[in-house]
C-alpha cells in the first residue's frame, strides 16, 4: 500500500498510504484504505519530501504538507490548530487565546512553534499572512508546470537561522562570507 512517485531525481520517492492525505486525493470508488482507489499510474500529484534519500532508501514523501515560518507552521488541507509541546502550560494557554483570534482560512491548520512562545497576535498574524502567500505561490507554480518539477525548496540553513533567530533585540549580524552575506541581503 504505497506508491513510487517520479520526483525528477535518479530514484523515485516513496509515498506510503499513511502519508496520503485523503482530502488532497479522495477515493475514486471503493474503500479509501487502498492506494489504487486514490492514485493511478501517470497521475500528477503534489508531494513534499519529508526525508531525503539515504543509503539504499529512496526519499520519503507525503501529501500532508507543512510550511514552517518563524512562529507558525502552516498545514494546508488540515483544520486543526496546535501548539508546541515543548512550551509550558502558561504559554500554551496564552497562545490558545491568541490562536482563536487569528484569521485562518478554512481547510488550513496552524501549529505554533516553540519560537512563538512570546509572540504577539500581530507577529503571529504577520507570519500566517506570509505562509499563506507562500502556499498560494506553491499552488500556482504547481498548476503552471508539468511533473516532475521542483516547485519549492526550503531556504538554506543560514536563511532559516536568520528567520528563526533574528529579532529586534539584535543590533548586528556578522557574516564572514561574501556569498552568504549576499544571500541574507537577498
């Protein structure tokens, strides 16, 4: 109960049935518990690589999409909201109240990351707005190309570090590499 998906690399990616979001790929007749009721040979689908290939194992794929931002993770085709389990109960209670005030579109879910422990409603809403634009860009790009094609690649480690750690308390960032410096500026 899995599919091998051509993702344009030397080896096809592995998509197990439990990583197939039935909201994205509903059953076409028959029981939903069988891969062939959701997908057929030659069908183009949007997938996310959740683990790179290693050794003889192919890349692992999912159609449960997740896009991390600074404070939130956007989960398209999910209606749930969550909060990092690493946060204490006081932070979790405060964030639960803030989440109810966010404008999250239908069929979208959000998870507050540990980095969002002290975030304000404005910061959370700004992060959500960015992630929604990013998802819209991904969906548009997926419509405009033929598979297999890389649609979106998460930013480099340097950019993720700046995204996650840079805040108003930091006055200066020192970069000892011209290429990396330009990447941060861009």
